[in-house]
C-alpha cells in the first residue's frame, strides 16, 4: 500500500521560498507518479505539479510554471516541490498524491493521498 507523508510547510513572505517534501513508502517510488495538489478555503483543489520516471518531463500548472520546481530523490524515496517567488495566492493546504506510472497532466485519478501541509504566504 502506498503511504505518503508531506512536510516542509510553513509561513513565507511574498517573494520568498519554501521546499515541500513528500516521503513515499510501501512501493518503489519510481513505480508511481507523484503529484502535488493544493486547496485554499472556498476554492477548488487544483493540481500543481507532477513527476514520473516514465514520462519525459514533469507537469506544471500554468499558475506556478517558472516559479515551482518538482524533483525526486529515489535513494531517499522523497519527492520535493521547491516553491520560489511565492505569492499570497499560493496560500493553501498542499497535499502530495500518487497514482500508478504516469502523470497524464494530472487529468486522471490519484487514489493515494498524504495528510497535507499548510503553506501561508503573507500579503
């Protein structure tokens, strides 16, 4: 069974940076696509980024492209989301999620989820 644990959330100033971590266990991390989602109160959940060893390039939502970078460390079985040039509208609960093999631009179901970590960007 896939298990996911997020960490690294907190507070940042506008223009600042945070790095989120998603520790993966229960399965080989390279057998699954790992995505980051976020949801702010009163807003719909949106897919932010996704990485898969079976795809040629990671996926980024237009809202974060050029500011966020997703990466993986297979030895540590951890996926990271480096968030730079943060904006107040990035404030949300960020969750990592997993699905088999492919990201498919985050259009398909992600059946496995972590607990979420809060990111707050001051304005």
